[in-house]
């Protein structure tokens, strides 16, 4: 059975570094966060999107569509930098969170998380790890915590099992991920 591993959480928490490292270590397909590519394609800056609800809606819907398409295109085991957490960003910047959440596509997605035996790691913010993520002008601790809280709410209300990664140490995070994957039948990635 295909294994799907998701790293969810707020921006500037180390998800990209951790998820790309693990994908390389395992030799699995890697699904990059879609937001950066969309911004580049549209030649938009995030600050522009935050000022225009029409662009914010278009942007968040496109992030969701591309995330889903990227996952459906891969038949092998994969690691993804992001998942359903787009809803937290949609709620924060646009008026389309309800549209995404109520869509049949989202309901199917939640079902897939269960069917494929997905493993979700919830990367929690650490003030000492906050850094510019090349999308936002600066990392805002308040905004990071708001998104973190929304993602936790989604995980809990949707009943999505998850493993929190709260350590400041990247080494500890990697060892936790390796232990969980090993327990799930993934050969040790040494």
C-alpha cells in the first residue's frame, strides 16, 4: 500500500527543511509546498494578495487544487510539505475557506487520509527557529501562532491522527519521524 507522509503546520517552522530532508533520505517522491510556485507563476507578491480578496481567493483555491493534483499524480510513496492546512491560510487571508471545507473534493481528501494510512506530522512553532521563508516579508510570531492554532483545530475537529513535533532540535525532530515511520513498517532509513 502506498505510504503518504504529510508535514503540516504554520509557516517558518522548519517544515520544508524537515520534509525535504526526509524525502531525500528515504528516496521517496517529494511534493513541495505549492504557494511559492503559484506566486512565481502569477508574478504576485504575498503582500499584494493580502490586500486583494479576489487575488487571495484565487490564490488559496489554486494552492488547494495544485496540492491535490500533485498528490494524485504520484503512485509511489511520498512526503508532502503541506496538506489540508491550506484551509487555515484560506481562513486567514480570504473568504473561500468554507468553500474548500464543504467541497466534495475536501471530503474525499479526508477519506484518502484514512484509506492510505497516511501519517501526519504537526510541526509546532519554536520562536528560536523562526526565519524568513522567502515568501513573507518577515516572520510574525503572532501570525504564526494564529495559523498553528487553526491547524490544530482542523486536526482535532476532523479527527485526523497526528504526531506533534515540538522539539527545537532538528535532530530530535528527524529521530521522532524516523521512529514513527519505522513503527509504521518503513525500513530504517539510517
